[in-house]
């Protein structure tokens, strides 16, 4: 077996063009020792090749477990696997689709106010009797809300016998944008509760007013009193 190994080493040293291919091959040599087998490997167990460099430039691959370099040779070694190369540049991916729209924000209160009681002769439409100014820095939707209570004086009646409507009107910039459902029965005098009412309005940037008016629906005699008036505007 030692003769076979010597022939392999000599053949490798004589054929430099095939030497690079032989480097990547693991050569396991079986050497007879006392009737058994002693296994030698090239490269070694750590993946390192060992060789001897002669003065004429010849390279002789050896198994360091059983071989050493001669006096005129220099030992050399190299790894079967080279060092880790530098990290490559980041890849350029394709942007994903836009995500879903987020939930609406909580909004910003731009106007709020309260008043009452406010009394005046019950004409068909009066006022607006209660207004609150506010300013928007940018155009957008505003949710305007109102609340109030209405009280008619004793003996109040529509001239000409028409039916009274008696509604509170939510006013933005002097225009009615919403109203309550009206007070019924309208012939019953005393305090009536409107409940909260409101709507969304698109407004430009600038100064605006929010208020509450009333509508009796007829030319009415007597006095009308509005109490617990509240208004609020929330910009989104």
C-alpha cells in the first residue's frame, strides 16, 4: 500500500495541470499495519491540505499522519474551504401594495358654547338667537351638533289657525343645516326637549358661525323661550 501511495503522490507532482482538481478530492489511503488497516486522509480531519514545496517549485501533497517534508522542501498548507467572502449588496425588491386606510381620527373641537334661557316674540322664524364664532385653518368637513329645549308662553297661538311646527334649527353661517323633529303636541304649552341633532357640513378655511334658531311654522302670537342651548362643531 505504501508503494501505491508513493505512485499517487508522484503522479500528482508530475501533472501540475491536474493538481488543482486533485486538491478538491478527498483521498483515503489504506495502509496495512500488522495485518489491519490504518486509514490516512487527504485533506486531514480539519479540511486542511498539507504539501511539501521543493526548490524547483514542485509540490508534493502528503499525509502528515505518516509523512513529512524532506530537508530541501518547505511545508505548505491550505484549507479545503476558503474564508467567507464579503457581503453582497442589498437586493432591490418591488414595493408592495398600499395598506388599508386607517381608522378615522377622533376629530378636533373647533367650537362649543351654551346659553339660555333666551326669550323673544314668537315670530315665524327668529334670530338666530344664539351663535358661536369659530375659525378653520384648512377646509374640510365639520360635524355640527345642537341641543335645546323650547317653551311657549301661555296663550301662544298661530294667527289664522294654522298648525305650529315649533322646531329648533341648527344654523351654520346663518343657514339652516339641520333641525330637530319638532315638538308635539304643539298646542301643549310648557317645556319640551329637542334631543341632540346634527349633521356634517363642508366648510372652507376662515371664520364661521354656529348657532340655534327656531321655527314655529306660522305667524305666531305670544313668547317663545329657548333653554339649555348647546352647540358644538368638530373638525375632521
